[in-house]
């Protein structure tokens, strides 16, 4: 699936979601230098129509005194059949 198709699919899902729940856990911050850090965390997203759980990495860079995301990566996801069990822990 192309990047544009994924963006469109995600936009549709989020616009129809209504109330959402977002949980973050197991946060880890790795300092790469004084201007760059990598954040790694577990995220659980749940809405009326869509749910997802997985690991994510964000590369952030300090520019003009502000921390900006310069790269993001989905590291792993759980299949939906495992998701309901995983959500019970939150």
C-alpha cells in the first residue's frame, strides 16, 4: 500500500472514531547527542471502530529551542485477535 493510501485510510479511520483511548507504556528515552533523542514506547489505541497495539520509535531533534519529530517508525504490532487480551492489562 502506498504512503498516500495509508494516510488516506488513517484519516478516514480517525475522523470516524469519535471518542478514543490512547495508552503509552514502557517509555524509554535514548540521548543520541545534545540535539537528538530517540523515544521508544508501547502504544495502545482504541476507538469505536479501530484498535491497535504496538511499539513505536520517534527520532526527535531540537531546533530553535523546540523538540520536533523528524522520523517515526512502527516497530511491531499485535494481531487484532491478541489485542483484546492485551487491552485487559490497562
